[in-house]
């Protein structure tokens, strides 16, 4: 888009005020008349366009895991052989269990969980909105000691790296401000 805008401005300036240009107009016209200039320009524009598309694709990717791999012999709701013949379960089931548990904690207004990174070494990302009067330290201890520990032991993992993003809800309008 910037290239088109810049090219349009340059063309417009070329037509309106050719004497204001820094370079010699005849030299530029003879250079542009070369047969390879059009091809080189198109190649540069194509490469820039492809790099832009690649950048947009990378920005839209997520590291969310769709299915967790379980050790052989593990059974549970929704578990079973996946398309590759290995036992696993949908990551959505794990996310729902964590959200249900954390949503039951005192002061939680909203919770959202995602299992990320990889099938073999999952990480947990938990986004929670707490009420304005919630004890954040107590909530954090409860998440760490109960929800994360239960999930880690249920998945039979030594470590479950977890990121908890806590935001506070706006104070209710019923409170009197002093």
C-alpha cells in the first residue's frame, strides 16, 4: 500500500512540477526505458508482497494445542487413540476442567484457560478476572496449590509451566466513593 501511494505521489509530482525534481528527467526516462527495469521492479514488488503475506500469516498463528498426548494405558473421558494411533484427549476437555474449577473460587468473575506450546510438554495459560475486593495473594495460592497441582498430577507431568494473568474488575457502582 505504501509503495502504491509513494508511486502515485511521485507520478503526480512528475506530471505537475517536472522542474522541481532533483534528478534529470531525460536521464530517468532513458533508465526506465531499459527492458530489464520493468521485470526487476515487478520482482521487487512481488518479494515485498510475499514477505508481507508471510508476516501476516505468522501474526495470525497461535500456539494452542488441540490434543494432549497421554501415556499408554491412560484412560479417561474423551481419551482414546488419535489419528496417529496414540492415546490422547482433547485439550479443550482439560481447559474446561480448569475453567470450571477456577470459576468456583471466591471472587472470580471470569476465567479462561488455554493449553499451549506442545503436545508432549504442555503449558497452561490462565486469564482470570477477579472482583475488586478479592484477596489476590490468597487466590494465587489457591490456583497454584489446587488447580495447577491437580492438573499436573492428572496429566502425570513433572512440571506444568503456568502463566496466570489476573485482571481486576471495575468497582461496582453501588459502592460509595469517599
